[in-house]
C-alpha cells in the first residue's frame, strides 16, 4: 500500500491540470467582450501558470479596451484566501476605459453576473514606489486616496470549479469601477485607514453593505503587487490606479437605483462616490 501511495504521489504532477491554452483564452476574450459566460476550464494548475494565462488574456483584451490604467488586488481577507486555496492576495489588470467618473450611469447588465462592491483605491505618484523599503516610504509615493466603487463580474460559467489560479487566469473578475472623491494621501490618512467606516447604500438609505471598522491596513498589500510585477519585468508608474480590494461581499446590482459609497472616520472628513444603474 505504501508503495502504491508513493507511486501515486510521484505521478501527481504528471496529471496536474494545464492552464488555459491560447485558443481557450482567445475564446474567453470573445465571451468577455460579448458578456457571455466563459467556457469551463479544469482547475488544478499553478498560480504561476495562472498569471501567464492572465498576461495573454489581458494582452488580447487590450486590443479592444485600450491602454492599461492600473491594477486590482483581490482576495484581501483570510477567509476568501482559504476558500480559493491562495496563500495571499492576488492581482489583476485594470484598463483606463474601465475607470468611470463619479456619478456615471451604467447599465445594470454591464456583465454576465454583475455586482457592485464597496472598495478602496489609490493613485501612484511616481515610480519610486517600486523601490520602497517600508510602508511609510511606500505611502510617500502615493498621490491620492480614492473613494472607489468596483463593478465586479463573475463571467465564468456557473459550474466552473474555482480556485485562485482560475480566478487569476481570467483577470480576477475585473469589469470596471467608479472613481469617486479623492484626497491627498498622507501618513496621517494612511494611519487612519484601519479605523475607516465604509457604507454602500441606495439613495433612499437602504444599506447594501457596511464595514463599521476596516480593521486592516489595505496599503500593506501593495508590496505584494510590486513584487509580482517585478517577477514579470513590469513596474508601477506615475498615474497608475490601484484598487485595494474589498473586505465585504459583492452585492446584486439594483436596477434603476443610484448607489452611494461613503468613507467616514477619516481626518479629512467624508469621501463619497456614486453610480446610477440604468439602461
């Protein structure tokens, strides 16, 4: 029995799932653009292969969506990481065309299975951020904190077996977001972020999602983003936008409604963002 188990263990890597092929990724891009579910792929390949697939997927997307405008960080909470079998946060690419102005009107059918999510964002001030050795040093290379509503989408098939590598392959569900009010990033603002209150609500006051106290430092995941980009020969640059992720679950899109996001308990006062979901 022991020999059989050792033999099975030795063969396991041989039978590991393969990352989506270029042909599958080409078809996936067409599905993404037409807002139809991406065909099922087998899970079980490595996160490294997932990022290689993402690089090809986003390269093809860029032909239709234009210039990249930054990155999104996903799986920022331990429960979500454990659920997806990840050992930390993951990243995806955001295109400039995805980033919409405050108060934008968006179709409630903007994706395959669209959702709205309270999120957080920052802008990069300069390329010096890539060499930052500490959180305080990193903060000095950020220009603004942004009140950011993410427009997320689950564009894989409903029966898709999911793990972190599959999520990464298809760009971490990126579809868009609303760039709301912003304030200059300072050490004082950064220190206040763990105590920030976030609330996502409809115009009539109905609460969709709320985080009374963030209780984490969202900027602490940026070094992971920088390190991952360096491994691919890339780096952050001035003007890049970074979606820092959400500690709350995505919420169904309320058709015909305006949704507001508020950041409270910050030294500079309240920050707001809003989006209206209408055809």
